[in-house]
């Protein structure tokens, strides 16, 4: 089968994509390593880092969406069926939604515990729920559950990239990789 050429993504789009990946890897590592959160837990050490990186991810995804809306991504290869195209678009938008909602759930939970949230202790951020808020605590429970939802959607995204590379044999994966 012949390789299909796909237009490249812009340098900022690649940068936002790979910075998001890096922050997610760091965030998941911290999430697995940080202590369990209980009633008396204080937001120090890894927990503080987890809160800051989560807030940074929300900011990055918002910037990334603004970039996407002002700089259209390259068109999909013609070989992709309309159904697969819709699934790809839906997966991308679901990723964006989860990458904003997921950290906001954790942030609301931190606020309900009375914890201050800031970007690395430099920029204080507003509370998303009042101290003792049942909604904030519920969102914290959902935050733990959504770890697995986000991993599943990321897995689907990676599987689609590998499908493009090995089955469709187009340049979609190569054109999102950093320039060599």
C-alpha cells in the first residue's frame, strides 16, 4: 500500500500537544505517588504539585483550544471513512472536555477542603466551591473515577494514531511528532 501524505500540524499545535502529554505523564505519576487524601491531609508536597499542575493543564488546554479555533488543523486524509472521521472528531473534543473538567473536579474538591489552589505558589486561584461543600466532595470522588475514563480515551487516541501509521499508512502520526 502506498503512503498517503497528510499536511503537517503547525509548530505551536505540536508544542501544545506534547506539552499536554508531558504534563499528563507528570500529573499521573504524582497522582499515583502522592499520599491518600483524608480528613486531616494538608496540601503540601506532592499534593500541592498535583494541584498546581492540574491548574496549569486547564490553562494550557484553554490556550490550545484558542489556537485551534484561530488556526485550523490540517484536513484529515481522504481515505478515512465519514464514520471514522466523526469518531476521531468526537474523541478529540472528548479529550479537550476531560482535560478541562477533570482538573476542575479536583480543584473544586480542594476548595471544598479549604485548600488554597495556586499556580506553583505564585498565582493564587479562586475557590471553585465553598469549604465543606458536598458538591466539591462529590466532584473529588468523581475525579478519582475519571482517572480511568481519561486513560481509556487517551488509549483510544494513541490506538488511532497507531492505526493511521501502521494500517492506513498515512503521515498523521509523523506530522504530529516534533520536528527532527
